[in-house]
C-alpha cells in the first residue's frame, strides 16, 4: 500500500475530515488527495458522510485500527509489505512468494527483514511464517477475499485466486471471460457429468487433461463431487502424466487431497474419509461409467503367491523385492497391487516367467502397457485374474536405480520354498520411491518415515552413488518429494538441506552449460532464492567447477572441466 494512503487512513482513525483538510495535512494538492480518497472508497476503507471522509464501520477497518495500535503500520502494510504478507499467508516458501508477487528476491528479503523487526513475521527452519496474531491473519483474509471478488464478473462466484490464475463458476449456459475447465470438460474425457454450473479458468488457455482434473479437485465442494474426480482419475489415469498432476496439485495447495484420492481409489479409505463417498457407493457410481473396482491384494494373498512360486520352481532362484510388497511383508502397508521383483540375469527372468505362466499368469501385451509402465521400463509384466501383477526388472529398478552390491548385502533374506527373496532395506526402498513418482509412492514414503527409523546418512550416500553410477541427475524429483513429505507429515527430513544444495549446484552448472553467463541469467532459469544462488556460485568457483572472469561486481561464468564431470559431460 502506498504511504500516502496509509497517512490518510491514520488521520481518519482520529476523526472524520474534509478532503481539503487531508490535502493540507499531507501537503498534497486537492485533486491528488481526492484521487487517493476515491481509491480508498473503492477499497471499502472509507466513505463520505455530510461532506467529510470517514472510515467505514466494517470488520476490515476495525482490524486495521488494531493493527495500527499494535504495529508500525507503515512497516506492516507500506510498499511491498502488504502483498508479501498476503502471499506469505498462503505459502511459507520464498519461491512461491516470488511467483505470487512478482517481486525481486532482494525486495522480498528486504521486506521480510522489515516485517520480522516489528514482529509480524518469524522464521521457522527454512521458511517464514506469519506471527501468531489472529487479528493480523483475519485482516489479511478479508483483504484477499475482497481482492478476489473484484477480479471476477458480478454474476460469477470466485472459487480460487492465486499463482496468477483465477477459477470461477457461473450458471450453466453463461459465458464469461476465460477457458472452460474442471467439471465442464469432463464429457470431453469420457465422463458424462451434468452440473448446474460452468467452470472457467483465467487467463484463457488450452486446458490439458491434467489441469482439468486438478481444477475439478480444487473446486469440488462436497463428497459427491470429490468422488466424481476419483472416477475421472480412474478413467484417465493411464493417459495422464501423473508427475504433472502432482506438480499442479502441489502448486495449488491440494497435494494432500490428491494423495488421499489415490489412497481412496485403492480402497484404503473404505469409509471415504472426510472428502469422499463410502467405498460401496463409489463402487456403484463407478460401475455406471464402466469402471469395475477391486481391492488390491493384502498380506495373505501376497504371501500365498510367493509360496506357490517357490513350490513350482525346479531349482532355487534368488530375487530382490522392493516397492509396496516389501513394505507389506514388513507390516508397513496393508495392501499392494503388484510385486516389484529384481533378478540379476535373463536366465533367472525366464525361469521365473515360465513358473508364473504355468500358474496362469500371462505376459502383458505391448498394447496394454501404459506410458508409466514404459517409463519404469520393466523387463516383463505378468498378470492373472484376481492376483497381484508381477513386474520383473533386470537392468535397473524402475528405470532409475542400479542394484549395487551394498544394497544386496544390506537386504533381508526371506525363503519361500525354492524362492530366495531378499527384501531391500527401507533406506533403499525410500530412495527408490522418492525417484520413481509412481502412484502411492509418496504415501509409502510417509509410512516409512512415520513407522520406521531411517539411517538418513545412508539414504544420502546411496543417492549420490546412484547418480554417479547411472550418470543422471534425479535430485530435483527427490527434492520436490521431500518437501511435499515434510509439509504433509509435519516433519523435518535431515538430508533436505544437503539435497537442496546439491540441486542448486546442479541447476547452476546446467544453466551455465546451456549459455547462462551471469547471476541474472541463472535466476531466469532457476526458482531458487538469489542469495542461495550467489552463495553456491561462490562455492562452485572455489571448488573449481566454475570459472569467473571479470571483477567482483561484473563477471562472466563458465563451466570448467571439473564442473562438466559433475554434469556427466566428461
């Protein structure tokens, strides 16, 4: 808020005043003072009564009076402070604040320091949060609500505003500015759904299937609508990019709801929880759309299958188990839809295949394999009615990790007849799930963290070794998942800072390798805070991975031979 507005508001807190008096007090022209008053009237801070300007009798101005008494109001709301506080009330993350406000990193940090000095903001770990002042929070809620209302047509209902976008609802058949989305597009994706409303997204753009789904989940107002989102998900799951869905859900603050939906469609929320219909009603509703629901196999069925495999083998074989079945056997999961098995050679692969085929399994045909399956690249997928799917890997686990000797040595041996099955350690399972981005992986990671102690140093060690071994950087995927996990579980993951620094280093080296020459260039490519980029650039120069030409203030960066090795270019 401009300082001139705040000065007028402070004067009006004492008494009603004429515009001429306000202009005189602030040493402004009459026309300028009148223009500011018109803005304040439009923002519902004040009104005219009998030739004078008075504060409106409203919740917002009542809260403003309190704030003016409690804080330095110029520091609290002046300049960039108000917009920053509004952004901070939605997200504690500096990257998100920059997205929402468009402010420079330097302005954000300068303003945060000012707000911390008056006690309106405090730092917790790596994040900044609002002070525990309910009246400050209520004031910001009122301001945000009024801003959102002013952004939409008078006959539209605002459903979401943030991240530079708006979601709104109008009566069916009514056309407004923007692109149709959410439930309005369900028929386009195989779900005939009739709503008394049309849903719109601004700014106008072509809405992807993933965006349609996430927008519907955002605007769903009751259990029935959330359940329709679950049906849409099941109908289109194999066509959607689930990594994109997760990213969108995280951006719009519904990642926990999305993860709950994934649990729901697997039958892990039989009563539907707070958001969805009970499972029996869901099953009946899904059948109308030709979707048949079955619960994933539990412990008994998985163990029985493993023993049957062992009984049908002619000679013993050794295999390694990771994924959900690993957690199920350990008692960390109630059910899983598949067995993820790693074998060390093709001979073992074909022996295992022959046994499974003899038990009624069939290798999945090429046309049945989904895009997610192709990404994970199993050597073979076998299915049988009423039994868990079996995914067999030989080269890498889920197209991501190489099974190192250390992993084999730390595995836990279980024997099922002639099937010698080794359960990978929880550290290795956690690492794999943090990379693969399959349905249910984040929930499994949460289960591991909640119910089992992890050697975090070992997780970090394995991660760095695997990146070097496969010559791929998957640190950014891991960082996203760790940050989601921290927020969802309300925990601090000890290796988060290590992974964050590694991501910044890799991001800087990649940016410079692609042509970035200065800090400004790098900032255009990366969403990390400017101060963090500067610190890591200095560190990379000191370690000989970047070279710097020029003086302290103006310099050009380039990647050295040592830096290229980090990027696996040499």
